[in-house]
């Protein structure tokens, strides 16, 4: 796109298998569509364009919008939004 990159963009994932497959070029991928996507991501990880990092569910603010959470975790994440 012609944009110069000074440091890799951080992408946070809470799924350990996604984190491991994106970082490990030796892992096998069985579905063609998934393999194409992962190879694209792997290429950008090795080129230092993106940096895949694992984030715990307790620290992932998007979880309250995408997962059913128990009331304690939901209140904790919503409290972070409110303050």
C-alpha cells in the first residue's frame, strides 16, 4: 500500500492454537482456506509487519462482547470500560 512501517503492528489473540499456528511455520494446516490465511499471516510475521501476541481472557476487553462470561468476569471488564 506504500505505507512505511517503523515497527510491527501488534495483534492480540486469546486463542492459543491461533497464536501457535501463526508463529510456527512448521505446523500443518488441513483446510486450504485456513492454510492460505495462515501463510499470509506467517509471511507478515516473518517480515516484521505484524507481531502476534497472546492475551489472557481476563485482560481481553472484547470478551464481554463476544463470549458468555460469568458475572464476576463481566463486571470486571465492564468496570474497566466505565472508568
